[in-house]
C-alpha cells in the first residue's frame, strides 16, 4: 500500500518511486496555466496544496523530465528548455521590524543566488535593487527568461494584522518589492504568486496591473485540493470500509467554480487516524481573530449562510478594512454556493463548505455569544436527542437552560444588532454546531421563516420573536411556511419561540405538528 504524503510539500519527493507516496497528478491544469498566461495570482486557504503546486512548477521549468514520467504533461512539454527559477517564500522569518523584514528578504534572495550560481552587487544594499539585479543577471547568464514563484506572499502582513502600524509598513514594503517586476517584463517568462488572503490589488499589486487573479476562475478551480473523483480513484486502497458519502459530507465542498474539492490535509489526516471523522484542518488553525472581527462588525450570524457578496466586497480586503465575509471566504470558513449576473456585475451566494466547518465554526460562535465552554458538549447532546425523538418538552427545557446560563454582561456587551439578532444568532449557532442541516431565512412562496432544521425523518420550522407573545407560531400557520415540506413524507413540527428582553430568556415555546 502506498504511503500517505502527510507534510510532504516537495514535488520531487512526492513522485520518487523509492518513497512510494500516493500522488494526485495536477499537471493537466498546470499545463493549461503555463500555456495560456504569464503573470498569475492564486488565493487558497492554508494547507490547501499551494506549496506543492509551486514545487511542481519549479521542477517543470527547471526541465527535470525524469520527475514527470507517466504524468499528463510528460509528452506535452519542451524538456530541452531549462529556465532559471527564482523561488521566494515568506512562510518563515521575523517580520516585526523593518530591519528583520529586510533580513528575511535577503535570506530568500541569497538562497536563489547560491542555487543559480550568481552574485548580486547590491546584496547588502536594498532588497528591491538586489531583486532587480537577480532577475536581470539570471536572465543574462542562463540565456533564458526568468520564472518567479512566490509562496505565502501575504504572511508578513497577516502575522501582524492586529498591529495596524506594523501591518501597514509590511504591506508597503511588499508593494515596493513586488512592483520590481513591473519594468522587467522582457526578462520574465512566468510569475506565480500565492497566499491565503486576497489583498486589494490597488494597495499591494498596483505596480503589477497585468497580474491575472485565478482564485475563482473555473478553469483553475481544481488546481489545488482533491476532487471527489481523485479521492475515490487515487486513494482507493486506503478507502476500504469508509462511508464515502459521509466523507464527502464532512470534508468536501470547497467551490471555486470548477468541481468542488477537499482540503488535502483533511483527507490525509482522516486516512491516517483510523478513518475517524474529526475536524483535522480546523484544529491546525487559531481562528480567534474571527471573534475579534465579529466583535467589531457585529454581524447577524444567520446572515452569513446564504450571504450575497459581490466583487467589491471580496476585493476590499486590506489592513485598514477587513470585511468579515471576505475574511471567512479567504480563510476557508465560507465558500461559494453559486453566482449569478446582476445589474451591476456578478453576485455570489456564500455557504459553509462542509460539516467539519459548520460544527467547528459554530462551536466557536456559541462560545463567543454565551461564554459557555465547560458543559457545552453535554448540552448539545441533550438538544440533539430531543430533536431526534421529537421530545418538545426536553427541547424547550434545553434551550431555556442555555439562555439562563448566559452571563448578564453578554447581553450588554455582545448584542450583534439588537435583542432579536442576539437571540437568533445564539440559537442559529447552537443548532448549527450540532452538524444538522439548517436553512436560515428559509424562503417560501409566502415569505421567509427564521429557521428550518432538517433531519432524515423530521423537519422543524421555527420562527423567533422578541417581546411579541402569541405571534411566532401564529405567523407560521397564517403564512403556511411549512407547506413546502408536506410532500416530503417527513414529520413536520412548527415551533414559535418568544424571547423576553426583560427576562432575558424564553417566555413562550409553542408548537404543533404540521399538517
């Protein structure tokens, strides 16, 4: 059985027959990439395979034919041409001061000089001057145009995103560094820049106005990540005994308008950990910055699911303006559900990609909204059983106990928009953290109901009100919100919940079985 390439980011090691690693061939899409353009930018979440992609491009342009034996691109590439490749990665280094940042850049440049057997007269001068000289000298001495591959281009900014002054300084330094390439087109064969975030082009890449952003280009939607077909075929011997439908539900769903993809890290860790369904990718990050941003922007959580964004929102990420939705998308906590043409451009409908993110992200939100941590798992289990068994009394008791345990100061400090927004956000995050199928603002032909919870054999149609007793359940019945589910042969329960802003809890929990 082939080995799982956990932590392996070097293409030459991945395809080494002696190492015997599982390898997913991405050279077909890479061939399209290098054949159709010259300057590229790609944004993908962490641990999504960006470094492996750049390593593959390095070996390709270096002309190392033997590494591509049997791969799609083998008979489609001119192996007689070998290009000098400049590889720059900001994955490591200290960027806290200007001097240390300069040292990190020089370390990258000197590494390339040694590998390409070049000298730079400005090696102890300015990074931008040295970068320029490196490009020009490499082109001249090797007799071929230069290939430039930049990994984690944004890390010097993201590492200090909560320290605005440092982040701005690093952004401006990177802007000048990247703009070095602008006037050297005659020396450059190909450029690929990758990172997690998609900073506003005008603030970081203004000098590279020919840079093509392929982050949501359908042609390159599967350039990183594994498609379901790739998982089923390449990892077939590892998947014995695995519920493939459940695997897809847990980890698939990242959509860049090609075929949906898995984060490779999830698949590799799942297969190497006794095939247990856990939040492997989520556990490697620290999303506390999301809570800080949520506190600043005070979003109504149900709105994040099915949120409608446009190119302006997705392209306005910068040090001084970080939109929560743009950040959630770029970091992998939201993805695209679809897109459509609007009057003034393209609109994108957002969604949570899979069950791993749904559970983990909403657990984080519940803890933020309620300050509950120690018995949250026990409470969730009780509510889940109540829903499965249609035990409405237990369901009411569980929700009432949840709100009763919220510290008083949370109501003053963490209201997202108003009382209704706060209560509904707590309920949404609480139910979503169970991993159930939820539809917020569920649209019917009579209007929108606040929330629908869908189980295999049951549907709960729920309406929330604040300080309006007797109105929630009545509105469901009057509007017939549950009618769309009657033909599905499932038990339907309609539930009206009224929150009292003075009592800070549920004062009314009415329900009926839908007809």
